[in-house]
C-alpha cells in the first residue's frame, strides 16, 4: 500500500514541527491511540486500537525517526503487531514547507500488512488508511488552530460592543442634561 498527500495546517513551520515531535499531541491526534511514549532519542512506543473492515485489533509497535532535518523533514519507520489480526510495518517520509501563513505537510507512506489484515483486501486497507490520515490531520489542524478568543471579534460581537457604547453615550448625555437642568433650576429658583 502507498499513500501520498499534502495537508495544510494553520501554524508556523516551527510550531508544526514541534507538534509532530510531541508525544502528547500525537496521542491526541491519532485516532484510537491509547498511549505513546518516547523510549529513546528518536524512538517512540505506541498502542493503537484500529478497525479495518471486519478486523479490529489493538496494535502495539515502535516508531523510529531517521533522516531528520530539523523543521524540514524526517522519515518515520514503523513496526506494529496486532496479535491474531496480523502486523503492519513500513515507513513514511514527511516534509514541511511554509505556505500562506501556515505549513504544508507533504507525506508519502508505504506499508505492508500480514495476517488477517492481508486477507481483508487492499481496497479496504487503502480506504481505512486514507480515513485514518484524514482524521489525524483534521485533529492536528484543529489542535494547532488559535483559540477563538485570540481571533478578531465577529460582526455580531462588534455590533454588540457598539450597542453598549451607544447606550453609555446616551446615558452620559442624559446625565449631563439632567445636571444642566438641575444647575439651571438652582440658579433660577428664588432664594429664601
């Protein structure tokens, strides 16, 4: 199986690189990921529950990074065992580039499967892999998107702010008018 694609995320290359190398971020973004931990300088151990067609299993495996060019690219080698469901191993080449205020992630992944997984058929495996990639990048982009509070206020929010300002101006004007009337009344009233 081979999968090639590009995705864009709304973050700088440096932020994207850091997130792609952070086990907690990866755990939150990989569908079905139960755990992921660093076991060496360029090695991670992961446990993921996945479903491919009628086959569902818990896979445990190792991810090793090589050909590392900081903030630009690396290659991920992976080996996973799913017990009776079979195994999966392969590699993915990942490259980052700045694009339109965000980061474009280009990747090519090659994998081999065996056991029950191999009996499912390549179309189901390719479909499951594409869905897994789509889900990962949707979560990843969402995680790297700035919070709504940091974004400029929307039109309804601006209208509400302007409405409050107009109300305070009216109240201040009314208070000023009342004050002028009161002062005028004091000046005009006969003194006893």
